[in-house]
C-alpha cells in the first residue's frame, strides 16, 4: 500500500520552499523607492536663482533718452518753415493796385452805413414829430374847452418850447405854476426849469438864472437845473459861479457827462 503514492510530503517542497524568502521577490524596504527627493531635483535646482530670469535692471530698455532725439532735434530751426521777412509779402505796387480795385467797394460800404444812420435818424424824427403833433392837438383841444391841470399846461408848454414858440411856452408855464399852486403841487422844479430855458433861448440870461434858482429852491438836488444855471453863468462870463454849480452837480451825480466835461474845461481856464 502506498507504493504508488509518493512518500508523505516527498513531492511537496519543503515548507516554504516555493515561497520566496521573506520579502525576497520584493525589494527591500525602500530599495525601489528613491532616496529622499532623489528623482526630484534638489530644492530650487530647476528653479532659477532669484531674478535670474529677470533682466538686469533696465536691460531690455534702452538707456535713458538713448532712443529719444536730443532736445529740439525734431523741431525745425527757428522760423525755418516761415519765409524770410517780406519774401512773400506783396510789393507796394501790388498793394496799391489792390486798394484801387477795392476802393469802390469800400466807398459803397461807407455810403450804405451812413445812409442807414440817416434813415434811422429820419424815422426817429418823423415818429417824434408825429407824436408831438398828436399830443399838441389833443392838449389844445382839451384846454380850449376846459381848465387844464398842472401836467397838461406843463406838457403843452414844453411842446411849444421845443418848437421854439417861446411866447406861448412862457404863458403855458406860468399857467402851470398857477395850477400847481391851486392843486397844492410841491414839485414845481421842472416847470421853473422849463420857464428858465425859454428865457435862456432868447438870451435873457438874468431871467433864466432867476427861474433856475427857483427850480433849485423847490428841488436842491435837481442836476438838470444846476447844469442849466452853470451854463447861464458861463454866458455871463461868471466862470467861478459856473464852476461851482458844475461841481455841485458832480457831488450829486459823479458820472454826469455834461457837468464833468464843462467842469474840466473851466478848471483849466481858471488855473490859466
């Protein structure tokens, strides 16, 4: 029995014979593993050193101003694009010819401007004359049928004064003063001033001065009466009194053109 069977365990390998020695097919611990960091580069070996890949300061840039032109190199030399003095100016003869050609246009333009001023002035005078005639017609009709007011007498007297009908103007101003007294009107300065002007226009300077003074009694700051009184003094060659009146007017209205102009003229006359 058991002849055909192998001996016990004869064909079997010894214990562990088919097994590798402990860990023999396997590498020893860490044998196949790289040493610490061996397949990897040492720290920073593949990294460039600090700033190694950066250019040195300003290396890719040109040196300061190397690519820039020197100052003013791109600018032309002074006046180079300009022609030399008078090189392109026309000669005097060409200027004269041009002026002769343009003279008709210049004269025509001046004539048109003057004509425009004349037309405007004429229209103003026509409008003023029509308005005056309309007012005069209305007032005359009113005063011929009834007693008028201070304002109506004064307005009609001013129209006659402007039309140089002084006799009727004086009569109407006097009626205006009487009506003002009856109405209790205190502002009679314009009436006295208008009455003074009618005497002044007739070269009755003493009467004009008297009326202007009455106007200033009613209204001391009445610049128009001050200028008119000064003018009347000038007509009588009373330069000092005239200058005094102009200066009084300038105290009230420093920008009054009439008083300023006449006062300067009289100051030069007195100082001379």
